[in-house]
């Protein structure tokens, strides 16, 4: 499978899918060959326009040891990333 670009991330493969989101093994690339492998959770695009689901999605990450790196390529499609 060819990696898919999602904002500043490369999504290598989908590792899980649920009713609200998909989880991907991903990489973040930077200057000088820097690369960080992480797990990225992407909200289902059908739910991204509903502020209630976006709030639930972001709040889900708060009580757990997850770092919120960014809110996706657009503010309407947040993702939660966990460094590995």
C-alpha cells in the first residue's frame, strides 16, 4: 500500500476502524531526514462537520497519555496522534 498524505503526516496503513474514527500507523517527517513514527486517529469525515462529534473526539484524548499534535489539515477534521 502506498502511504497517503494527511496534512503533514504520511499514513502508512490503517490499523483499526470504528464508528467514529479510523486509526493509522503514520510518520511525521521533518528537516534533515527526521522521522517520527506515531499512531494517528482520524475522525470519520461524515462526522467532522458536527461540532458535537468534534468535541467528543478531542475530549477523548484528554484523560489518556495521548499528545494532541494538531487538529488535522483543516480545523473541521481533527486527528489525535500518539508518539511511539
